[in-house]
């Protein structure tokens, strides 16, 4: 019999009824005092509320599966000048040994951060004899009875030695099986010497609704076994952590040290993994973000199998399709992902995908946004052949792409255009309708922006002096006549905007500008 846990429907119903009872009780009690009636009703309500079972049954069953994760690293000796306190701003404290000692010890609890988004590990003083020293603490949870457990990559990324502490206080050494920085997940393996560990299962997070009750269990500030409760506040949050952002937002209290800990539904299944908080102060303000179970489940399986995650790679840089861009291209909606550049060695370019294409479907599934495309392509295995539908020259075209392997680090596509200098001898052409003054690029490829009217649409859309205009509506431009012709063609086609390709610092992007408006 496995130790995995799931609440019975009757227990779950009692919990939900209890919550409803509390809400009704509170409303009745408030009404009694608000209307000036006798307090007898309030006393009766208090007795009823005292009988509410709460989340205790759930916590009792799942908490043995949750562990504290301790991380150590081999730190090379350095000179101890007494001022390296392992965090920015410690040197600004008053010259008081007791005060400094208090703050130093306080930072020893939990995985420390300081960013508004994130709960990142802290580092101790950089001194010692090269022996492993504590650098972080976080949380984790068993997913199998033989000792596999999940935590965050940022908890273990600086470590060389790992151990976990279970609810009953037993400490076990752990081995790092694999990490995936892109989703901030990691898998450890504990050798329990025959011990069968209590473990938990991942939930089907597609059934999660905003407003559902959740329970978080973890190790905030080193206080292992801490339980908090709340609700699902939102889904699909993008906090700029990476290309696969799709976080579940919860309002259960999550603090430094909760990183890698589970959030449970009322069935005792893991709906998400605590990975980041929004906090101007560094403490919980009721805004925490979880990696969804659906994402974690697939990544964890790959890590357990091979120690790494291999993702499909299209090899293109993409940007959102705004309503102005959609108008300039004749698209009916602002869905899809606009290709700003196709990397020379990438599978997309080999298949014929080019800058200016809008990717609207992959294998017949609609692409809603660049993030959606990144997730879709990343879900395929390298070498997989997929049909990519692009909007090009006013119509859909489908190309077959054999996906490559996503590089270990994101690579920015480069282009061969020299956009650092403009030809000083060239007579500037003023495109007054667009609020731009341009001159020919040094090697004759494109037009360098020399001035932007601050009251123009071009300025509103972020075009700056030094930008190089390389094409308009997919037609190369090397003179003011080329620009005028492209604008005339757009007007003739009934479009109210033109799509301008801009190169800046070896990166491409597209900007839609209204035709004939400054």
C-alpha cells in the first residue's frame, strides 16, 4: 500500500461545508450586532463555528511528504574584513556588533531574496577552509516512495551538497538528479536505506478554478512544516521570469524558504509549486506564484529519466502582434506571433520562415501569443516535424519544419547590417508624414533614423535616432522613394498602417505606423 494521499469525497465535502458554515456564521453574527439584537445569537454562532473541522485532516495526511531542503556549497577562503555580510546594504548598518549579529543570524533563516519577484537563495560570508557551508534553505516534497523529490532550481543551483529534513526531524543526504532553469524546477533523490517515504501526486490543474481553496506547506525562514491556506487568485500569470511563464497566483502566505514547496487542493494533490512572490518588503503580502502541476509533471518526468529537459527549437525571434500591426498586415485579429528575425542556423529559416511572417498555427492549433508559441514548440521533442502556418503577403502559407534542439542558453539572432553609422555626406530625407528624418545607411542597406518628431506616432511607438529601417511591409527600403512607394502601396490596398522593420543593437523588431499621420 502506497503512502500517497487523496481525501475522500465525504471529507472534502465536510471541508467545503465547514467553510460555508463559517461564512454564514460570520454573516449572522454581524447581523445580530448590527441590528442591535441580543448577543445570544452571536454566542450560538460561536459554538457552531468552534465545531468546524478546518484543514487539519488534509494537513495531517500530506505534511509528512513535505521536507526542508538544505543546500551547502564549497566556498573558497577569502580575507575576512568583517564587512561582508552576504547581502547588499549590510555595510550601511550602524557600527553596533549586536545589531549586525542580529541581522546576520536573521538572514540565516530560509532562502533569501530581496527582489520583488522571487525567493532566491542567500549566500553566507565568503570565508572558511573550502569545506561545504550552508548557502540556502528551501522546501520540497516527495513524489515517490523511493525518495524522489521536487524543489526549485534556484534553491539548489549554488549547491554542491544537499540534504533534506522530514517532518519527524530525520535528516537524509540527497543527490541532485537534474535541473531545468527555464521552469525553475529540480529533482533530488534521497537514499532512505529501505525507508518508504510518504509521497503526493500532481493534480490535473486544468480543473482548477479561480476561487478554489488551497493549502501551502513549506519551510519559511527555516520554520519547517508551516501551513498556510488561501485561494487561487488568478491563472496564467506572466511575471517575466522566462519564456514559459504560466503561473498560478495564490493568496496563501508564502515567504522566503517556501521555494520548492507544494500547494495542495482539497484532494491533497499538488496543484503547483511555490516559486516566487511579489513583495516590496520581502515578506508575504498575499501574492505568490506557483509553477502549474501540468508543467511540473512533464519536466519532472524528463529530469528523472535523463537529468535534463530537451525541448524543440524553431530558431526565430518573435514579438506580439498588436492591433496596429494586425491592421498593417491585413490580419483580422491580433493573435499569433510576429517573426522579427530568423536565425541563420535555425530550423525555421531553413524551412523558409522569414522576418515579417506571422505564425498563426502549429500542427493546426491556433497560436494566441509569442508565449503560447514558445510553450507549444517547447513541448515537442527535438527532431519532430511540425506544420507551421504563417500569414505572408496577405494569405496563409504552411511550411514543414524539422525542429532542432533548444540551446542551453538563449541566443539572440544577429544580422549582418552595419547600423552603427550613417553616411554623413548623404542629404537627409524628411518623412514628415511619419515624423521621421532619415539618411542612407553607410553600406546602402536601409535608412538610418537621424531625428524623430517628439509629437509623432513614431515617437509614441519607441522609434529612436540611430534605429535602422530595413523594410516596410516586407519590401526593402534604401531611399525615401522606397518609403513613399511602400506607403502608397499600403493605401492602395486599403490599409491604414504600414509595418516597419527596425534594427537596433543587432536585434530586429517591427513597428506599425499609421499611414499619412504624424
